[in-house]
């Protein structure tokens, strides 16, 4: 019986290749900047969605910068004409990475280790620009968990 799943389109494979290339560039950039890479493409289940399907989250790079554990999201674009690559690290993605990072820290008993969330933004050069047009930017502490913490309301609202 033939396989009924659709073949990946050329566009999908191009996007995946772009992402893989960006992650390689980001890892090399971070190592050159003194980071120690401990994991790449770390995937972990973090819960279930409304349809009861398992939700897996991938952390692109897990690194150390000195004593600080860094969870790094890599965003690569062929152009930043429309928006910077880091603009795609939205609240949903941040929340997912936080959940995965908590699981990672529990799994490896790193709950007392200082940590942060970084983004590496990469814009690949055009053919005319050549390799000198490559732009890589490290955005340290791009977000924190503070905005995701549940707020406590006072016992009384008014007198």
C-alpha cells in the first residue's frame, strides 16, 4: 500500500535547511564568544494540548557562559526586510521554552544554577553581499519568567 502522507514540499525543506544552517552558525558564533555548548536541539515533552496530543518543545542550544546556564533560541532569516528574526520569538514560544527549560533543569538537577534565556538572530547575506554580509546578533536575557508568573491579588479589593 502506498504511503498516503504528503511529501514535504521544496519550500518546507528549504526552510528546514535555513534553520539548520542558522543553528550551525549560531553554535560556532557562541563557541567563538566563549560559550560552552552542552546540548543542541534538545527536545522534551512538556504537556498536552487541547486535543490531548503530546506537546514536544525543542530548545535550539543549551550553553554555559561561565557559571550561567543559557537556553538559546536561534532565529534565521534570508532577509530582515519585513522584521528582525528575533520578532518571531513570541510569547507562546517563550512560554514553551520556559516549560522545557524547567524540565531540563529538573532532569539534570540544575535547579539552583543561574540561568537565562537568549536569542541569536541571524540574517544570511545575499549573493551580492557575499560572506561579509552575514549578520549575527546575540540578545542576552531576551526575556525573563517574570511576565509569566501568576499574580497574587490582595485579599480585599476595597474597604
